[in-house]
C-alpha cells in the first residue's frame, strides 16, 4: 500500500493477513476479489432473466416469424387473424408483410407528452419518460393476450392458468462447477456496520470549509500547522470567489479530500481518515430564522435568504506512527561517523514526520559538505510502513565517498586571474579540510571582482583516501570575462555646493590581476577636478585594497578658495556588501601642495598663501550593525588620527587632526527604527592661522547638520563668511518609519540635527546650531535612496531657509 507522505519519500505498507487503508477500504486488488461480485451478480440474475423471457413469451401471441411483433394498442385484439398458405399471420385490412414493411417515423418516436407539454416533459427527465413508455407497453401486452396481470403479492393459485414450458435441456452446454474463491471470507465483514464519524469540535478554516476534529481521545498535536498548510494548498480556497455553485464546490472538495489524506500521512497519521460532506447551494433557500418563522405563523410573507454552499471535512487522525529502524546506508563507514550522525537528528521512536525526513537529509548533506566530503551522495529516502507496529522503517542511502583536504586552486585563464591570486582571495589554506562553504565563498568572491560574468568550479581528485589518510582535491576555476571598461557620468545639485557634472573612464583589469585604472573629472560651479587613480583589489589578501590617487582641483567655497595638487596612497581593509566586516582599517600617506586664501575681508588685504603638507592618516572602525547601507540594529564606532606637517613661508607647523564618530540603531518593531549619531573632532598642536583653510573643521550640509548650507556653521569673519575652526561637535537623531506605501518600500524620516564649530581645540556646546526636517527613503535592492528637506531652527543672518539633500544610503 502506498501512502504519499511526501513526494520525495516513497512509502510501502505491510500488515499481517491483509492490508487496509486508513479509511477502512481494502487495499488489495487481486483479480479474484474483483471478479467474484460480478460472478455472483450474474448467477443471481439468471432466474430473473429466464422468468422475464418466459413472461413475455406467454403474453405474446405465437408467430412463425420468430421475432415478437409490437402491439398496435388495445384494439388489436378485435382484429381477426388468419393463417396464409405460406404460414404467415395476417390481420384484417393489412397483411403481415405490409406491417413489417412499415417503418416507424421520427414523429412516432416522440412521446405525446413531449408534444403537448415540452417544458414539463423535459423537467421530468428521460427516465420518467422511459418508465411511462414501459408501463404503456406492459398494458398493451396484457390487453393483447387477454390475461390479467398477476398480482406480485398474491400466491400461485391466483394464476393457475399461467403455465410456462420449461426449456428443453437438450442442446444446452454443460457448466462446470466453480471452485470456491479463497478470499470469500471478506464477505462476512459486510454484515458488520461501518464505523461512524464521531462527534467533534468544529473549526472554521475558510468561508467555504469547516473542519471537525474528534473531542475524545488524544488531541491532534499538529492541528495548527495542519490547518495552516491546508490553507496554503487548498483548491477550494485558491479558486473561491464567493459565488461557487454546489457542483463546482463538490468537485473541488474531492481534490481537497485527497490533500487532507496526504497531509495526515505527512504528519504520521497512517490510520487516519477523512469524510467529506457538501451542503447548501447557491440560490437555494435556507432555513428560515426566528423572525421569518414568526412572520409565516402570522400569515405574512418572508423572503428566505439563499444558503451558501459549505464543505465539511470530518477528520479522524487516529494514532500517530513513529520511526522504527533507521538505515543510513554507508554512513557508518565514515571516520567521523559519530559527529555526522548527530547532524541527522531522527531517532527510533520519534514521531514519523515526512517534513522531518527532508529537513534532516538536508542537514546531513550540509554536515558532509562541511566535514571534508566533497563527493558525498545522498539518495532518495523510502519508508516501510508496518501497520501492526504502527511504525515506519526509514532507509536513506548515504555514500560518503571519502574525506578530502584542499590541494589548491588552478585557473584556466592565468593571464587574466592567476591561480596564485585566486588562492589569495580564498578563505582556506592549502591542506585544510574541505568545506563546501569555502568553495561557495570563493565563487562569490570571484564574481564580486566585477571582472567575470560567470564562474565554474570543478573539484578534481589529486590523491585518493588510503590507509586512514585523507585524500586531496584541487579546485579548477574557469571564468567567463565580463566587459572591463566603463564610462560613467553624473549630474547633481546641492545647497552650498551648486551644480556638479562628473565623468569618468575606467578599466577594471588594466594591470592584471585586478589592477584598475580610472580617469575622472568634475566640472561644477563650486569645484573643478581632474585626476587619475590606480586601484588594486584583493592585494595580498581578501578585501585588502591598495590605492594611489593623483589629482588637481580648484574649490570655491563660501569659507575659502583653494587650488590644490595632491598625491595620496592608501592601504586598507574594506567592508563590502558581500562580506560586511566588524573591523576595518586604513593607513596612508598624503602629500599636498595647495594655494589658498580666506574670503576677502577688505579688497586687496587678503593675499593667497601656499601650504606644503605631509600627512599620515590612520583610521579604525568597528561595525556591529546589521547592514552596511541600511542598518536597523547595532552600533558603529570609528576613530581617525592624522599627524600632519605644514610648511608655509618657510614656517613649519606640526599638529594632529583627530575625529571620533559613533552611531546607534534600535528597531522598535517592524515599522520603526530609531537612530542617533555623535561626532567630535579636534586639531591639537598649533594655532588656527598655521592651518590651511581646507584642513580645518566645518559643519553643515547633508552629512552634517541638515537645514544649513555646506560648511556654513562655525565662526564667521567680518563679512559673515565661515572661517572654520579647530574643534567640532555634531549630534543627530531621527526616526525611520515605514509608511506601507509602494509595498512597504517607502519610509518617512523626521529628524533633528545640531552642531557647532569652535576656534578652540576643545569642543564646546556653546552657540549650537539646530536644524529639523522630514525625509523619505525608498528601499531598492542595494540600498535606500535618500531625499531630505530641512530648515534651520535658529538661523543666523545669511542662512538659507530650506535645504534639500539627495543621496544613496542612510544619512548615517
């Protein structure tokens, strides 16, 4: 007997003597058991057939023609019959050959009732018509023979003149007696009444479906999951529109009954059964309520409401079967069998759940892949159900096929990405135990370079396991190159920054492996730039980047103007969307030649100053948030320290620029995230006049205090222009609230920012500037698009009333 507990788990059933399905139906289908009822039926019907034939023969007048002629009606008995010389029977006016030649026309076949009342005849149906025709024919036969119809309730004496000549036995074939059928004992069971459905507790599953569970015995422990899965898979629920008629609902109920049978077996109830019943019909009148009954009693008219069809499933789960013997194939031959067996958590005596078999098979496959078995194979599971023991014996063919260690990585395109470089990208070492996750991680890392459009990794055996030693496996990597050149452009606008046009060209593998060359330029109302950047990704390790950047730019800010040439080298460990790291760092060396001046106080009294600066910046960040671009929980801490030497007019100054940032994120359910940020900076070691304006601290703008222009917060000169400072303090708080619009992708973000810049090296909270506003975030597949609109709460003369800021990712 096959119980489809799970599509991937074949099931066989065994029982002593016979196999019976959970619904009580026989599951054996031998030819003898199928043929016996037909043989018995034929034997029982033979006397009736003989009696019927003889009755017709007695009622029909004899004819030498052989076939019985149709009676013309009650008047046929008045006709005088004669016998012709050729032996044929004739009647007055019409000879027998003529009557045989007359064929019944199509009109003769139409009943009179169908002509006089077509709609009534159609509503009564064909069966009623056939019954009426048969009654007329029997009456005609009785009138034709002149013999009254015998009373079925009377004895044989009332029909004493009724004689039937027993057929001559000569010429009949001899019938050999049949042997008794061996399976005839089952007929004794037919005398016993069928088990009824016990009374139960009703559960309204959908508007069209009601479940009834028994109230006696053991409670169905999987009831909630059982109902939830039915709702997901039900044909009735999927196609219901509230207007289904009774026939359509009944057809769908048959499919759902099979679904419920399968679900019972999925949860281990192999003796359970389901009984369905359908009641009501769209458009049928339902039972009247009390008000209608009262109105009817008083003689008033009351319109009865139509009763909606409903399907009831009486579910009797029965006993839950348990796991019996468990056979895991060749798994015991593995050297670390005990650890692998722990990954397959099904034990004898556990409830027999088909889903558990699938889940644990997946867990075992994962454990094999993470324990050094790259060629392990797991076949399809099978169950042998024993109804006597109420257990299922599980067989899961497992073949470990030997344990292996990494031998290395080989590239099919060494001039593009060499095997040595791929080994540096990999997170495993040569000789380490094979792990499937390390192989998948290497695949993702190669794809993340942006140099390939496809990666194929093939495991190749180098040495076989032997004498208790592990084998070795090589990873052969084949890649499909992606387009390597990119031309990019962007147009933007920011309050305080003006219009900005950017363009660039990049070759991502100009110096293999992963040596990118980028040429870029900026043309804007406040800034112009031209630069060349060399960048080598994954240099001497995964996610380690070496960068050299040379550029010349001109900036015209409200606080200063500067013409600068810079050369910067940086080596850093970066965090990526593929692998967000908790700890990142960067070290660098920077050489700058800049010609700058503060904004003019008096025409001609503020000449330019030339600075030569050397710096060695160091940055460390710890990221405990849950997302790189859209965090909702956790925190981030970062520190930046840059010792610098500045030479201006042969005067040398040394100082240290420091900056500390912290942010915290707290989710308040699924729809609200509270976020806060603080920044503190200080320049220690020299007076502000010895620090180039472009190296000082400023505040204001989209990444600082929103509502104010870019770098417009801080001490101002006599013309009201910002002059920068040696210390910085900033605070921000915002609530990110999901709106539910666009499928929940749109968020509203009210926020408040505050900040201050001081000429002193000690941060101060005096003269704080505040801004507030409202932003929106639209979540995309890679991060939110940010639009913020803010206004200053305590503006100073010259501050804008509104600031608009657009960017990718959260503000912090």
